[in-house]
């Protein structure tokens, strides 16, 4: 019985559940984007209503941590943290392009939604959901 499993008790957290939830979020995002690409409009429906980058969120919030618990791997869990930091830097560049493309419409959207986590009205987490 390793420390990893004693910290992430499999009786309280089944690692398959966040993986399945993350895959559902990822594919919901893909299906939503597919319908918006046709018109070259800013996608604000489906999961994009809650956060700007739900596909990234699916991986760093659900899929990768679930895999880390499933594999009983601290290095993989640390990789998730590094991955989050890398995607945060990448997304900042993407968001500059989105502002160039959609202007104030994207700025308003960014103020209403979180980057990787949905915004909760009245709650602000330092560094989360900021532009």
C-alpha cells in the first residue's frame, strides 16, 4: 500500500471516473467547435460558455490526474503540473491572436469565463481565469 494510494484512496476516487469525465468534456468541446468553425465566429456555446479552453482543461483537470492515480505515478502527477504551466504560457499567445481576430467581443468573453476552470460568480482565485 503506497503513500500515493493512501493519499488518493481508490475507494473514494476511482481514477476511471475523472478520465471518462475528461474525455466527455474533450469530445463535447470538439463537437461544439466543429459547428462554430463553419461561420468563423467566436465559439461561446457548449463548454465554451463556462471556460475558454475546455479541451486543455479536460486534460489537465481530469484525464491526466486520473491517469496519474491509475498508474500510481507521482512523476506523472508532477508532469501534469508542468503541463499546466506550459499550456498556460501557450494559451496566453493564443488569446492574443483571439483578441486580434475578435477584438472587444473576445475581451468581453474572457472577462465572463475562466481560462481552464469555470468562473464562479463572486469568487476570484488568484491567477485562475485571468486574461
